[in-house]
């Protein structure tokens, strides 16, 4: 973790004001102290890569309340805000001083993943592929228990946490050779096998899914519960089949499009995780390709929209903890609602 040393000036005089760090603690601030100096003195691991000189922006905070009780922008802040196009409620903690009560801030960069998202992230160039038919593993994932979070938190928190989760999903998918094709709301769709055989692709899709479930569990315990008193779960559906993929040429980030009946099946398997109360549902066809299948599995026959006969699946995940958000069908087999 890149941090420069900064000398924290803790005065022996009374602390005239306080700053509320969202989800962390309320910090006393002495006269003449910067927000950064006060947070470090209080034991908050506040990033400050340049040593509090107003040059790196890693100490930036989002001011949620009390902007009027902060010192005027310094020349460093004015320059950085002009270059980075920061909104008005973003301040550098190393430059801002508190002049009154009621200041509430949100420390934006809390760990190395935050630092990557805000400082180092860059879009990668996609490889253009035209009109290819290939057997792929299709992977759909949806984030559960997200609607209550949206309803209870401001837009910044919602978008930031979504970026955190999608970074987590992307890392796991790409680690196993997958490619994200599309995102929609709080879910995404990826494929495996663009550069490998179908058996390896199916194995990679399952390994990525299992890693995501473990990573989400860790994220909940180390980030969501401490800072937001909330947790997430995921529902994953995996199927395999022959599809067509390529660039349709409309200029939207040069993304691939994948089309075919197996794509619809994979999406419906992900939707079926709710009624089956299992976080990871994989088709029997995909499961049969696994060289090292998960040890704990159960099977089920479900009816899917557009499929004439019962569809055999394996349940390789876990029951959901947060069932209140799941609607149970009043009648009819699983999948009839589409």
C-alpha cells in the first residue's frame, strides 16, 4: 500500500470541532489541522501517497454535509479540480481545514482496490472478431439484495459499490479466461472458451463462479458489513452450446455480441436460482464436461420457457441467506415466467 510519511501535528490545545467520517468514526479536529492530519491522528488509515502535499489526490473525500464549514480551496485543489473535473463536493483532505461543526465526509479511497478504481483503471482494447460460430460456456450472474441497498443509500454509494462489485466479478472472470459481453443493471453476462476447447471453458466458468461466491463473502465481511451494515449474494447460471459471436459494427466500445439459443437457456438458469434457492445452477450438459466437478451437488428437473421437456440441472451453490427479496411463484413450474 503506497503511502508517504506525513508528520501529524496533534496540538495539546482543545479540539474545537469534529468531523464525521461515514462508516468509520467521529474525529476531533484541532485549529489549523487539515482533515488528513486529524484522521491520521485518530488512527484512520487515510491514503496520502504524496505525503499531504496536494499532488496525488489519494486523500480525497466526498463532503456529504457541511461544505460551508470548510476552508477555501487552495491553489493545489483549484488546479487538480480543473484538470480532473472533480465535482464541487470533492475536497483534498490534506488541504481542507474545518471551520465549524456539522462536517460529514466519506473517505473515497479505503484500500488498494479503491485506489485502482479511482486512480489507475483504464479501459482495455477489445479484439474485433467477425462472424464466428463456436461452442462456448455461457455465464450469467445477478447480484442479489441490491435493491434494498439502492433504496437506503445515496447515488454515490450505489454507483461506487457497483463499481467495486463489478471489479471483483471482472477479476474472477478474466482470471479464468472469460470475457464479459454485456452488463444490465446489477448483473452481467460473460462467455468462456473464445480461446479454449469447450471442456476447459466449462471448467473455467465453474471455477470463476466459485471464486466469485467466495470473493463476495470476503467483500461482505471486510467492507460491506463494517462500512454499510449490508451484505450481497449472487445467483449464477451456466450452460454450454454452439453460438455465433462477432462485432455488429455499431461503434459501441467495439464490444462482442453473442447470439444463439444456448444464451437464452443460460439466462433462464440464472433466473431459476431464486425458485431453486441455490446460488449456482448449471445445466447437466455443462456439468458432464467438468473434469473436477464440485463435491457437493444435487440435481433437479425444471421447466424453462421455450423448452418442451423438463430440463435437467445441477445445483452446485448454496441456499440464499436473504430470502425476503425473492418472490415465490404462486403456481406453475420454474421458469414459466421467463
